[in-house]
């Protein structure tokens, strides 16, 4: 009986044959914490009697959620992270470097076959690189920092077979929103998911990150893809390390196998206040919006900014709309500047904020007012997610967000393409 991707990775890192339902203790390749979780992990590290991290070359902290600091309390937490990382001798990405889930792939430390934990639920993003990466709590992060190991209950796997190729005006964000709407927000709880098929193969590596990033929004522990030439070409931009790709066996056992025809997909929108409250854009079109957001760990990459600029070029955003753009990393910001994308966005009326999480978490940038409607490329639209429980958040692709910023209402981007 064959194995799934996650079973193979956990087998190689635990030294035993891992099957769904087994409990294994596995060696970690990389450990990450961000400013919303690392301070608690530092305290847990002391409570557990930690003296040093297991390997200073395989640990990183990232200040990205509240960056730059919005108040003195957060500043104290940032100081704690800086001092701890300096004392233990591992890397800290400070304000302005970008979102943790862009920075770790850019670091070259994560690739096919890797096992990574991060104290952030969207650590599943790196599954697009054929890695098993998953979010953990702060106490588990502390344990990983000390021991370099973590126990796992091996998840079963749902396999998505995405046939066909996405039509013009439809993007990877639309595909993952559709799949989440189909299986619901808890339809893959404590499962791994494998994304396969012609539609996945046709996507760029950047677009694939968007899909794996939102695997957690259907409850999954990981959102895995097989590595191909596009994966290795992307990795070669950042590292010369050699990685060993992991593929599922033909006779691997899946909990469920679901197929979809991507060629028939329309732009999708997730309505408030659930990520699985998904409809075609026509089901939400015409809703007035006061704020639009392009960025976050889901859709702040160069390709996303390029797509938005393609719609906003030569146009102005609606007078009643605020458009906030947060590049996912300093590197992305610089590349977008060199390409002229930033100038296009700013000339259209966009406001650029520090590379990082931006308005997504609701701690500083872009908190909406009571009764306002936001359309965002982020990954969550829970009540209060952006800092105001009396606002409404719609989720969509960068193209849909850009088109809506121009018209002042939720709009099908295909009208601009």
C-alpha cells in the first residue's frame, strides 16, 4: 500500500513508516515565530528550562504583524524578540523585511521534502514548495526551539484533482475560494490536502503559494503540491541547495478524492463573515465598497501587484474608495518599483504601506470604520478580523479587488481584461 506526500515526509523525518493515524516524533528542518506568537514562546522557552535553540541556522523570528509598532506595548514585545534572537544567535527579520510566509521561501531554507513548523496558522503556505509546513501554538514552538523535534498525529489526506486551465480573468485565488466553499471551513479539519491536476501545473509558482496558503481555511494541517520544473526554477532564484522532491505513490490511500473543472470557473468572492461563504462574483456584484486591500501572505507577491497594475494602469480609483497595498516583502517591493508597478498603483490612488501583513490582522494599518465594506485579497473575513467587528470584509483576487476599487463597488474583473 502506497503513501501520500505527508506520510512520506513524516516517515523520512521520524525514521519509521508513518501512516494516517499514527503518532510520530519527527526531526524539524526549520522553526519560525512571528511577533504575535514569539513573545509567548520566549516565555514558554524559559518555563521549559531552555538554554539554547537546537540549531541557530534553522530558526528565525519575523516582525511582520504589527510592523512598525503601533504602540508601546507592542514595542516592548518587539524588543523582547530582538534581544532573545541576538542572545541565542539566530536570524530575526525586522520591520519592513516582509511577511514571514514570503520571507521563509525567499530564504532558500525551505523546499521539497522539508518539515517546517511556524507559530502562525498560514505556515501551510510552503506546501506549494512540496514541503510539509504547518502552524503550531507558542508552547509547541518553544519545544521545537529547544529540541528540534515535534510530535505529530499523521493526517489523512484529501486529494483535489483540478482539471482544465483557468480562463482569462480567473486566478488561483478564485480556485481556492471555490474549493473552500465546496468543502466548507471545517471540511478538512486535521487533514492534509494535495492539490493536483492540469490547472495546478499551469499555475506559476507564485500563484500556487496562494492556494497552499489558504488550505488552513478549510481546516487542513497542510496544503501540499508536487514539485516540478517551475518549483525548482523558482528555488534557484534564492538558493543553490539541493532538495529531494516527494511524490505520492499511485496506490496511496486518500480519505477523499474530489475533482473540479477549473476551465468552467468564474471569479469568486467570499462574503462576510465566513471564508466558505463563497459565490461567483455575480452573486456579490454591485455592493458598494469603501476600502480595498491588495497584499498579505496570500496575494502580496510581485505577480499579484502586476495583475492589479494591469487593471489600474491609466485609471483612478473611485473617489469613495481607499486602496491600500502591502507588498509581501522588501524584495517584492523593490522588484515592483523597478518594473514600474508601484508608480502605476500610486498614480491610480493607492496608498503603499510597509512590506508585511498590513491591514489583515487589524492591529494598526487600515482599520475600517463602523458600517464600512472592505474587499481584500487576504485570507480571512471573520467578524472583527481587520480590527472592527462592525465592518464587513469580502475576499477576492487581486484583479477583482482592483476592478472594484475603480468602480467603487464589487465588480467582475473580466470587464477590464
